[in-house]
């Protein structure tokens, strides 16, 4: 009898874990969460600002050290 109860408790724990953790993760794979477009736009803007800051700092470092490239460098492609 106690083995049956332990098996039922384990099955219930696995079921709860699947529906609360695994299934939502698989459902949202490869796409952004719905309703989060405002946050996504803000995050994209922040990333763009940080990339621009890195570009400016690298250019300033090149000028300070006297290592100015002869051709302009293109920023890395966004993925």
C-alpha cells in the first residue's frame, strides 16, 4: 500500500513539474513571449545603445593609441 502511495505522489510531482515548467518552456521555444513586446522593444533599444557605446569607446581607444585603421570597420551583424 505504501508503495502505491509513493508512486502516486511521484506521478503527481512529475505531472505538476511538466505542466508548470516543461510545457511552458517548450511552448515558447523560438519565439518571444506574448504581451512582452514593450519590454522587448526597450531591451532592443538598450542593447543598441550599449553597442553604440562600445563602438565609440573602441574608436576613442584607437585614436588615443594612434592605431587608426586605414579602412572603416563594420560593426558585427546582429543575429
